[in-house]
C-alpha cells in the first residue's frame, strides 16, 4: 500500500512537470508584444531609410530637420540609435515619441523628455560619476546609459501595467 502511494506521487509529479514545462517556455519565446513592436519599428525605420536614400552617411543635421543632440553623427547611425537603442530600451515603438507623419515635430511629450533624459545622463556621467574619488580613476571611467534604468520599460520604477504582478522597486 505504501509503495503504491509513493508511485502515485511520483507519477503525479512527472505529469505536472510535463504539463507545466512547455506552456512556460512558449509564453516566454512568443511574446506577441515584443514581436509586433519589432516589426513596427522595422517598418518605420525602412520608411525613413527610403526617404533619405543616398544620404545615409552625411551628418544627421544635413539630412534631418531638427537635430540638436546628434550633430556630426551619420544619419544612418542616428536611425540605428532610434531603432536598436532608445525604442528597445524603453519597450516602445517610434510613435511613442514621434508624429510619424512629421519626424521633426516636437509635439509629443516623450520627444522632449528624451532630450531632457540625454542631458540628465550627461550630468550623471560627467559631473557625478566622473568625480567619484574612489570609483572613477584614470583607468576606469564608469558610465551609465538609458538601459541602466529603463531595461525595456518606459516607466522604470512603477509597477508594470503591461505585466500585472511584476514588482516595483524597493521603496527604501
Ligand atoms: C524615446 C523617444 C524616441 C523614440 C522611441 C524614437 N525617437 Fe526618433 N528622435 C527622438 C528625438 C529626441 C530626436 C531628436 C534628436 C536630436 O535632437 O538630435 C529624434 C530624431 C529622429 C529623426 C530625425 C527627425 C528630423 O527631421 O530631425 C528621425 C527620422 C527619427 N527620430 C526616427 C525614429 C524612428 C524611425 C524611430 C523608431 C525606430 C524613432 N525615431 C524612435 C526621440 C525618439
Ligand atoms: C537614472 C535612471 C534613468 C536613466 C539613466 C534614463 N531614464 Fe528615462 N526615465 C527614468 C524614470 C524613472 C522614468 C519614469 C518616470 C515616471 O514614472 O514618470 C523615465 C521616463 C522616461 C521617458 C518618459 C516615458 C513615458 O512614457 O512617459 C522617456 C521618453 C525617457 N525616460 C527616455 C530616456 C532616454 C532616451 C534615456 C537615455 C538617454 C533615459 N531615459 C535614461 C529614469 C531614467
């Protein structure tokens, strides 16, 4: 009788493991939010690339209308930052910051915030971290970037509404 119960437990354990494993794996690998955003970003980037064809290597301020941060950088490099760094790091697509019918427009609040965040990151790196007497040395120049805080969230530090149950930061 005892053996029979032990066997039953073992079978139950194996069956639940088999039942649980594939569903966990599949929800993670097929996150529809990630996929649709990646396709959306690629679509917009392609649109802009086609519009600036032949001018990709020119300085961004000669190709685009409203460049303040990326002066001197090739236009294609700016698009790379837009698609692969800023959008991904914030977990958004281009329309979060842009009126996609008028890329130069500053009408979206997040467009302005992004420029302010760039200034903040510069201050943290140049005025705060670089002057830490023990941490920043001649050979070591630690720096932070957007992903230090954002890590795929537009509002780091708030409980994530897209994934209910995800915890916010410690409150201390
Ligand atoms: C977090 C906000 C943000 C996201 C997301 C974002 N952008 Fe931008 N984008 C900006 C800001 C701010 C500038 C201005 C940069 C500067 O001042 O040098 C800009 C500039 C541009 C410009 C130049 C416009 C002009 O005429 O001056 C283009 C084109 C552009 N972005 C395309 C994209 C594309 C394509 C995506 C998506 C793949 C994207 N952006 C995602 C904030 C964003
Ligand atoms: C030191 C941490 C930190 C760094 C570094 C940082 N951010 Fe942020 N950012 C935040 C926090 C926190 C919020 C959200 C505040 C809130 O909940 O309203 C935020 C909000 C934003 C928003 C507004 C999001 C929205 O949907 O309203 C934008 C846009 C943004 N950041 C862009 C950037 C960019 C681009 C960089 C890199 C140049 C950057 N941030 C670097 C902490 C940071």
